[in-house]
C-alpha cells in the first residue's frame, strides 16, 4: 500500500528526536511539525518522560492528539478525543489516563532487591533529589522536579558498568523490562512503547480512521515502538552514530543523515513529499 492511500499517524520520541538532546529545543523540528498539524495528521509524543514533563510541552506546541508517557506506562488523551468508549480509562479534571504499566513502588522494590542480592550498586531516580537529576541531565530545577514524578518507569544508573548485563538479566528473569535510553537505564513492567502504540492504533481503527503508522526514535528504548509501526525511522545521534541495537534488530531501517530535531524534520519532509 502506498503512502498516497492513507494519512500518517506519527509516533515520536522526544529527547534526541523531536527535541535537541542537550538543549531540549524543538526549534529545528517545529516547521515540519506545523505541516503535519496543518494536514490534520496525528502526532503522538511517546517518551520515557513523565506526564508532568510531557503535558506542558504538549500544550505549548500545541497538540491535541494523545500522548504516551514513561516508555508506554500510560496513554493520556482528552475526554472527547475518541468517539468509541475506551475501557478502563481513568478520568481526571483535564485528561483521561489509560494505565498499562506497573506502578513505581513495585519497580523500585524489584530494582533494590535484585541489586542487593547481586551486590551491585545502583542509583535510581528514587534515590535522587531534583538537584541531582538536574546535574545529571542538564534540566532546570523545575524541569527536574517534573522528571522526578515517576509513575510507571524508573530511570537508574549502574555504578559498575561491567555488571550491567548481569543485573539486566536478573531483572528480566523476574518479568521486568530493562531498556537503555540516552542517559539512563529504564525499568518498567507490563508495557513498552510498542504495546502502547499498537493499542492506540487499535483505538484509531475502532473509530474508523485509516492511518499509516510512522515511528521516529534514536535510542534502544525506542526499539519496541519502531518494531510496532509500518514506517520506522532512526534519527542520528549527536556523535553521528545510529543506535546499534536498533540497526541490528531492524536491518535496512530508514536513517536520517541529520542529527536530532534536524533529522526529525528531514524525515518528515521526505514522507510528506512522498504523499504529495
């Protein structure tokens, strides 16, 4: 099926993809984003970031489509977005939340138990204050406070790199999901970006929408998303590399020549040119 027969639904990672990995700016990707919005093509933010981080950005851009938080831990959307009822969605004053992943207390307990049993030193967001997170990420203190509001995904560092595989294996054997992002390992259970994206696409189809799915990401924790979509695109990293986990698992994946949001804009412009 050619692109001409469908509109696009674009799932996008944030840091290192839609946003600059170091400055968190979307200036370079904004013109291409505006073109997607003008064509009424859904743009789904899909990140390891928390709702407290993503929702302000979602409103600032501004977007109206659902967004996926904390590596697929939950989907957030406006009450009137889908015409069909969404089973198990939890309402609040502003948005509905469809929870998919395990809660943060369970994740932190599992990480602490595995690390203690293997005598491996780890440092997770649960051990850090806002100043620590800001120092490690380059976020402002306010942004770091939002990043600390974890619900379904726990970022962590392993202080002994030689033992990373041992800990990851132990956690996976207990049913946890361990992925590698731009700066941290991430621990979750019950969902990932791919599962959340597929569920969201099913909701669109239930509403009668004919959409071709596109996924854009730059790091290993985007692999489930890129495997779930029809058109996966790998964004080049600041060191001019492409993530090896993704290239090994999706041979022949479309890759951008430009880095970060410049690469994001490059790939979206090419897709839109194919439609026209």
